[in-house]
């Protein structure tokens, strides 16, 4: 895929050069990056773009496909000083900061633009500060990777959450992820990302939930029969850097690094939005049944489940209303 840089990106390039000259006499620090996605993923291109833009004052060393740290362990690696950069799931953050469970709840963000507006808002700044103070990480921005949809084996039609009863739906481990499956009416089943293809193939699970680009990247469509366009969660991770690595930069380098990260995140988001629009037709062409369920029924059911759960008691007062108002 060809990367075309905007005028904004070129302006960032100038910023980077200006920031880098004071550091040229020194060895560039190596910033190890770890993520579960493959090197074919759009987000891998995002990281390569970031790497090229900060090369004058930092060396980004990427490890894709969970080759350095397993899914869900990257955050601890950052906290222990074994990693400098990561693409962290908000569910992993919520395991340590219960207030963050709000950001993992179904039907919270309307779309990618709403997600970005949240992290640029005052209430978003409060959540980022929590992560810095309690986890020792700086959030550079949310990396959108598509709305999550339910993919299933078999031909049972899904119209409402009641139709999901008894369905073994693969969800990542962790309370927030598992509850997300429950909020859809399914029987959530923890399973590692790398095992999902085989799980679908053998019938160990009945389905999985992922954005359509992930379904394409991991070839899940080969072992599924249908995709239910629930759009129950705006899928995103957080591009983060450890506070220790961030604090080692000069203010000029920090400004340039953040600007470069924003350009890279913008690129990734735009590519994912385009790819989502293409993939519905692609999956139909290979024989999958793709349709929308009763969205209102799913939204009402999911939100009620959250409000009745212990998760909601940890949500900061007024935060939900503030997000809805953005």
C-alpha cells in the first residue's frame, strides 16, 4: 500500500528535523515497539511511518505478531521497563484502572470521529492523566481499527440478543472483554487471538467479534458463514510510550514525536475507514451472509447490562454524559 503524506505530515517533517539536530551528536535511543497485529496490518504501516518520521532522534524497533510479548502482557512490560512503545488495549488498562471500564463498554462511541473527539476533550485528558499517574505511560492517541462485528459459523439468523443465547463467542481474556460478550447475549469464551482460526475451524467456538480488517488479515472469513453487523464497539487501542522513555526526550523532541504520532494515527484511521467500506462486498463475494440485526434491541440490552453491573460503579461521575454530549 502506498503511503501519501499530507501537507500536515510535511510540516511535521520540518518540526522533526528542527528537534533532531541537538541530538545528532548522541546515539539515538532505541524504542522497542510490541503489538499483536501482523506486519501486513495497516497499523504496522502506521508504526513504520512513525519510525521514519522520528528517525533523526529515535530508533523505533518494531515487533509485530506478538513476537516479543504475548497479547495482554505489553502493558506490564512497559511498566517494568522491558518495553518503550506499545499498542495497548483499553481493556488491559481497565484491568488496573477500573474507571477505564467505561471506555470498553458497548455502544459508547458512535464512530471514529467521536472517539478522537473524546481523547482531545477535557474529560479525555482526565483519563489520559489517570494512565500517566497510575501506570507510568503517556497516551499518544487512539488507534482506530474498525467497528467490531460478530462473525459466526452456521446459518442461524441473529436479530436480537436473545438469538445469541448459547453461542460460544470468542473474546479475549479479562473481565472487561468477557463482559462485552455477555452484553451481546452470548456465552463469552476466552481464547488467544492466534488460536481463533483453528477454534472456528474445529467448532471449539461458534464465533468471534472483530473489526472487518482483522477478519481479512487473519483470514477468519475462510472458516465463518456469516457476519452480523452489530457495530457494538468502536475498536481502538492506544499508542503509548512509557513515561521514562518520554521524559528522556527534550521538550522539542516530545513535541515532534507527538506530532509524528498524530500523523501516523491519522493515516491508519483513514485507511481503516476505507478498508471497512470495501470489505462488506469482498466478504459477500466469497459467500458470506452479511446483514444488520436490530441495532436498537442490541444497544438497549447492552447498556442495561452495563448499568446493572459492578463495572458501572467505577465510572467517574458525569463522564458518560460528557462523552455522549461530544
